[in-house]
C-alpha cells in the first residue's frame, strides 16, 4: 500500500519537501495550504499588472544543492549586458542575474550598507561621530562583553557601541518592537553571522581591486558574507513564480496541493501523528490520514492543535512564543523627488531596498521593485515601490483600514523627503501575520519544545515558522531536504534539520567535506 506524507504549508519548505518526495520515492505527498496561492511569505502578490515581492527574496545560497535546484527549475537568462547582468529574457521562465544595492537612509542621507569608509560615508557622519565610532570599536575589541547575553552585546562586540547606536539599535528595535537587550543573541548569530567592521572593510578593498562589473556574470559568492553579496538570481516575475513552477512540477509527479485549508487538529497515537483535521472557508471539516507529517505551520499553532494535548509545560512554552507581524504596501508613483543619485526622468534610485533608520517615522524598509525586475512593473514609466512596516496583530498600525494606512504611509515617505504625495497614482496594502518568529518571550525555554516535538517519531518540523527560526528561503529548503532524507532512510533523528542556519556552513555541505 502506498505511503502518504501530509505536508502542512506550500511555502519554500513545504513545496521542496513535497517535490523531493515525489521525485525520489513512492511516497505520495499531499500539501495542505491555508492561503489560495503557493510560496508562503515568498509568494508574489499581483495588483493591476504590478507585482509585489513580500519582504524581498534574493535567490542566493551558499548551498550548491539549493543553487542547482533553482537553476534546474528556472535556468538563468542567457543574455547579459556589458557588466554581466541579465537582460530581460524573451522566455518568461528564466532567472535574471541582478545587481544588489542596499543602503541605509539616515539623517535624510544615504549610507552604504554594510557601512564602508568611503568619502561620502565619512562626510555624512562628520569628523566628531567618526572619531567616536573608531574609539568605541577599538574599546569593544579590547574589552568585549562576555558572555554575550543579548543582541545588544552581539552588536557591541562586532561594531562597537557608537556604530551600534548609530546604525543598528533604532532599526532593530523598530523591526522587533522591543529593546535589543530583550532579544537573544542567537538572532544575530543566525542573521549576521561573521559580519564585522573588519570584514566589511576587507570586502570594500576587494571591490577596489576587483570591480564587480568585471566579474559579475556569475553568482558564486560562497566566500562572501550573505550581507555583502552584490548579485543574485531573481525570477522574472518575482519569487512566487519559482514556487508556482515547483507546484506544477509536483502535480506532474502525482503530488497534490489543496488550498484554503486551516489545520485545526493533529491527532496523536503512540507518539505518532496519525491524522490531520482541516477546516475550509465554509467551516467544512475533513480528516486526512498519512504515514508521515512535515509541518511548516507556526509552532505555537501546531502545539495548540495537538490531540491529546501536549504536557502543560510544553503548551506553556508554545503559548509564550512571540511573532512579529508585517504590513507591506505597494505604492505606484509618477516619479520620486529629485536627488543626486536619482536617474531622470523618474528620479529612479538604484537601490533594491533601503533600510529606513530615521527615528521619526515607523516605516522600516523600502523596496524599489523596478530594480528587482523590470517585469514587476506594469508601466515602465512609473515607479513601483514596497513600503514595509513591522507591527503586531491588533496594534495601532494593524487596526488601520487600508485607506487610513495608505494615507499614513504616503505621509511618512513625504516627511523624510523621498516623494511628493501629488505623484501618487495607486496603492495596495497586504498584511502578513507571523512573518517573523521572535527571539524573546518564552524562546529561552525553546529546548523544551524541541525535545517534545522531536519525540513525535513521524513529525518533522521545517521552515521558518515550523522551526520558529528566522530562516531564509534557502535555509528552509535545506531543512526540507534533510527531513525527506530522514524519512527515506526510516530515521527519526531530527538533529541534522536543527543544525541548519546555526553554523556558517550549511549542514549538508559539512557532511560532504572530505576533511
């Protein structure tokens, strides 16, 4: 009798797991998705011919397996410009090679990200602040905070107190809504890893010796910190295109995807999940039976759905897990305000995204979709941007209706002198609950949850929310791959999955290292 794997969630982790099972085994994958589209937070939202990338998804990975997986699904576009970047392909199913430029907007000026010691940066900071930054960095190097108890300690040890307060503190607290002192240093270890002032300076020196345009045809930057990469692959029509193609491949292999289904019960027997109950928009319920379960649903919701219930301590820790929610607004404009960096006639800035460090506005980050892929913009004579806000469900921002929120967001961009509200053409608001698993709340007792869920023999947790870990989509894909490998080997050992995005190298690369 054919075995069945029930897969909760059709994001990068869920679809990767389903497709790997379909390709490499006789196990039939059945994907249960709460939304009406694939991709999770890597989906693409379409609005009047314009496309929104939720959060910005660079297709770059230090995992050769992930890079090959993407290329097999969507080959890179063959035509490149003089600097080695992909031109718009005739074939829609091609990956573009795109230049990455991220900058910080602070003091109504642009700063390089990561911070460099360019003449412009030094002029923007001024001599007094520069001296303070240098002295603070030397002091932190000589007298680091040990042990690192929180995220503030993590930043302090790598950048010094003055640079931390100038460029990291306000933005990070805007993202998470709590003080850096309340956040585990593990967030920094997973998101920033080896980046420091020294590495940023060495990277800047390397750029001078080897300009990007002379060696930009590829995206193999395995020796580069993720925060420093300068080019990346990107689907012509946004990240959701990759996952829609993956869904097509899954169906062609005999797999199933069912949309609009909320998981409400996971039935346990003898330390196994034997069935999953779902509810659709009409409140109709259905039971699904399977031999294996791969879950990318939020861990808090997953534990709450277990029947019989998990032990009291486990439920207490699960209920204490925190999330940061997200609102993104697509904003269509005639043009930006003129700036020296802007390209006329639209005054288009060159950035893919901009970190808004200004403390007098709530906007956290700004995307310029024209620069991710021209195909994201319906009319090339307009500018299509994504305004990103970090919030909590039911807070002041979340409770605003779309009209109120659009007026608020447009006024903020005008306040920091990036747009003239009179140039607004249209907008679209999208809300994304549980976009970011938080490293505070009950996270300090997370091992209790991991030990319990690892004990459910046929349950494998993958992806960002499934593992309550701030994974990128490539990390999520690797966790799915390792879950499938364990299932096919008949193993109940989940330790390999949990090691992804902990070390600077990914787990499966370390296994293949002959040394």
